[in-house]
């Protein structure tokens, strides 16, 4: 969650009757170990989540899509994936896996929900599930390095073609990570389009209706393009 630079998208609405060019930014993660001891069983996982910093929680819930991966897991947060693969607890994995982190007003609220789910599961179990040696959960955090690509979008009709050519880092930064910045809950594309009043209101509503929970960044790109369909024909 910490940023090496830049907290907001670089545009200010209209300038001399025109939308200010949208600055396409990209980002990458500098991942490091958090300093917390690894969790070998479910109770240890619960205790570490209760004590970890918000940066750690953010990384394991929000930044998973941006990390390089060789598979396409059923769940988008690391706790659910670990519960399924290494604790062999599909019940808990399902409960954690359906959490939409973007639906919570704060990381504190998200943390409390996660702890509640784990506490509920611990009460249901007669034995605390434990991972094999070497399969412990290692807590990480990351700094997001943001940089200007040098590319600009000067008219809304250029937005869809630009998204087709964006890196996964740009899509993550402008559509997902943006929701944790100001204005809260809104992606950068929608914020920019709203600078032109209600002209692109239909497209803004379409962007807001995209389901974020089980998307890979590739699937998200396709949904963004569908939401922005017909925009290129508008003047």
C-alpha cells in the first residue's frame, strides 16, 4: 500500500473547455517480508492477522493480482488460497474467498470480518488444521512504485484503444488501486470521464457495475472494453 511516488491520478478535469489529458501511469511492486513469524496452523494465522500492519493485510488481499503467478487460483486473496492448498480446509477457503475487499470502508473493518470468520471456523473444528513443514504462511508487504509512462489520453474516444494497449500494472493502478485513493471507491477512468459532466454517464455506470471479485487482470481488461463500447463513435 505505501507508494514510492504519486497518490492520485494526474488530471484535473477541464482546461480551456477541454478535459485535461489523462496521464497513463504504470506501477510495480517491491515485495518484502513483513517481519512477522510465519503461521503454521489456523490459530497462528488468526493471531498474526490480528497483529499485522494494514500494509500486510492490503498486500495479501488487494495486490495479489499484480504479483507474477503461474496459476489461476480459485480465490483472489492469499489467506483463502493457503486455507485450501495447505490446510486442506475448503470450508474456510470458500468463506474467505468470497470476501470482496473493495466493499469494506476500511482495512480495520476488513480485518475484523476476517478474524470473525476464522474464529467461527475454529469453534467448528475439533482439531486445529496445520500445514506441513515448509508450507507455512509467510506474511509479506509491498511498496507500490508508480511511474509516468509518458502516454496521454486527450479525448474519451481514445480511452478504449488506450486500455487495449495498457500493461496489467496500468490497469491495476487506474482501476483497482485507485479505489483506495480519493475519491474513495471510484476508479481513475470514471473520475476523468465525469469531468465532462453527464455526457459519458452511461459508461461511468457500466464501469461501476464490473464485478471485481474473481477477475484476473486479463478478464478485467475485457470487461473494461465492453463497458466503454461505442465510446469511440461519440464526438
